[in-house]
C-alpha cells in the first residue's frame, strides 16, 4: 500500500501509524524534512523571468508545507502527553524527537502530562530523561502544574527530581510559596515525607 505523506491529515496520523508506517519512520521523515528545509531568499536581480519566480514560489510553498507538517507532528506529541499515551511518547523520544521541546505556550511534554494528571506518562518522560526543572514563560515548573491540580502521585514523582530550592517563578514564588498560595502545602509536605 502506497501512502503520500503530504496527504496525511492530523486526524489520520494515528490510524496511518498503526496500519502502514512505524512512528519512527514518520518522525524521521518530518525531522529530516524540517532539518533540511532551506529558507527561500528572493533576489530581484536573479529572478528575472516568470519561470524563476514560479520556481521560487514553489520552493516557498514546499517550505511552508514542511512547517505545517512539522507542527502537526509536534501537536501529536503534545496530545500524547496530555492524554497519557506512553507508547506514542516513548516512540517519539526513541526516534529522536527532542524530549524537552516546547509548545507554543512554552510548555514541555512533562509539564503538560503533569498538569493533566497523567502519572504514567509523567513517569515515562522522567525515565526517558525529561528535565523536571525547566520553567515555562511564567517561570513555573512541572511540579508547580501538579500542585495546582493537587496531583499527589505526580507531585511525589517530580519531587524525586530535585531542582534548586531557591528557584522562583516570575512572581517570585519558590515551590513552597507556590504550594501555599494554591492551598497545597499539605500535599507538598506529604510528598517530602514519602520521599525520605
């Protein structure tokens, strides 16, 4: 069965992956396409004929398609983090997808899985090497997202990965300050006790 990768829509990716392509192949294709894409520069002195302009327009269109395809792949990765699909996350990472890649809101997959209460996905990402100390645009870490949602199991998982105790978010709050603000000091204290 022959499949054109340009015809794959975001909604069809899971079924295509299950039926005819391995995740590794799809990820490798998109990463290779993305890494080899060259910016198109239009020099008015070089583009004198309609043929040259048409060729440049086609190259620009191909570059835009690669960007859209890459964004679909990134969206699929973060959807797997949000829904707790450990198998897909693992295949992405093992195929070379950057584990600490950030989405458009500055969140990593670890932050997304922790905030959404996906304990197995959080554990898998940590085991695969995700950095628990990275901060989003507000300066919050994955454990702070778990604190907001009172995800005790995830708080315990993330607390095992020590970050600088003096680390503060953009509001100047440490983890303890943040937990107190959200009324979760007891959950954080329990996590501390259970990790000793």
